[in-house]
């Protein structure tokens, strides 16, 4: 979606800000000139405020979450409340709400037969993501719940593929298994890669194959991201470990870099002021934690390690339960973040 089109749609939505909020943020209510709700994902609560009328402080439709520091416009509300990824889908939904005709199609060059994307490339990852579906009601949701992960808001970068190709090696026949697909993005939300976790046919665990996880595309510096970026975020290696920590601090944005080496190189948003490093309890995890903390401190970002009791936070969650993980993480957070992020999980 072109920047001018996005600005025009956001402006049109702003002129109907209250109607937009009643539709997409139905868990909230009007308070004076603001719509008040828990967060941009339509969680009940009172920490997020959407401006309903133009004021000297800014135009209608702009919002701020006082608990997390997140902010944005009504296009962000549509994206996050519906779990959308591509701006084209957000624009289409906005146009449907506004009863606008679709944009005129751009002239298309002469079509040629599509060429196969190189195996393992970023383009191959984007094509894989295009064939996936949201995780609600799928084996991915069952798989995550089986691992104790139930706080699934802000997980729009996870998708489900019912028949994802798997090939143990170049000499073996291709198999198909259901898979959880993690969408790897850069800081501008551009898809650069994908991470596949092949699942058992009933979603009870991972598939009974030799290589159960594999990434593709451009990964260095990028991550599978959960929630909107703000002044505070958490970053770790594995998807399940990061989501397990986020289970007890659901308002915090987080990123899974997918390996210790990639965690060391993860990029920082300009607005980031405090980074929690979700470390794995092994030598590689220790090294990634120390390097990332050093990098963050060098650019003025406060960095705090979150260490698990066992190997990683998903092992903690499955072994000790949610309350024990909450108590363990609580004492590691900065005091001001306990109220900001853990109160939503209480």
C-alpha cells in the first residue's frame, strides 16, 4: 500500500473514529473525547486511549497505550484486532468498512510464466507464507496450548500450513506434514524469511521426523515478532520459549530470533529504551545474552537478562506451571514493568 493511500485511509477512518472503535474495539467504551480499552488487540481494560475528535494534541484516530507505550492510528487498530499481516489486507478491510470502491488496478506488464524461487530464499519464504492461514482453530493452536501457551493475542506472525513440504535430504522423497510457520520480518514489517515447525497430524506435538524445525530466507538481524513495538520489548531464541515468557507478561512486545547466533545480531527499533533478553540455559544462550546486552548498552538501551529455571521458559512453563513462571520472572523485571506488563496476566 502506497504511503499516500495509507495516509488517506487513516484520515478517512479518523473522521469516523468512534464508529471504527465500536466495531474493532468493542471491548471498550467512550470516555469523553476518547475511546478507552485494554489494548489495540481489543482486550478489556482501560490503558489504551483513542482520540475521537481532532484536538490541538493531534488528529482523531490516533491512540496511545499508557501501559506499554505503543501508539499508532486506526489502520494499526484494524491490523492488530484482526491479526492481519500484509498492508494490502489492512487496506482492503479499511475500504470495506468505509464502503469505498477498490483502487484502480495498476497497469500490469505482460505476464510470463512464473519462475521458481530459489530454494531457501526470501522469495521462497514469502511464497510459503502466502499459502498459509491464520492459526485460530488449527493444529498450531492445539500444539501451542499443549505446550502451556494460551496467550495467543499478537501472534499474527504465526501461520498454519496443512501440507508443508519436508525432505530429509536431497536423496529422499518429499513428504508433507502440517506445520507452524513463523513469519520472519525486518523492522519495517517486510517479510524476509520463514521458520517451519513440522507437527504431528493431530497437533499433539512435533512430527516424528529427524529435522523438526528449519528456517529459510534472510534471518540475520530479523525475527518472528509478536505485538507492536514500543519502548520496552523482550527478545529470545525459540518461538515457544519467547511465547512462554510472554504468557505472564502479555502486554510486552517480543521477538524470537530463532537461534543464539541470530539473537546476538537482532536489530533495535529507534523507540526501544529497555530490552529484556530471554536467554536459554546453555553455553550458546549465555554467549548470545552477553553479546546482545553489550550491543544494547552501547547504543543507550537498558538491557536486562531473563533467565529460566531449567533449559528455557517453555520447559519451565510445562514443568512448574504458569504461576511459578510468573513469580520467577516478576523478580527479574524492572519494578515499573511489573505493573505495566504483568497486571494483564494476573
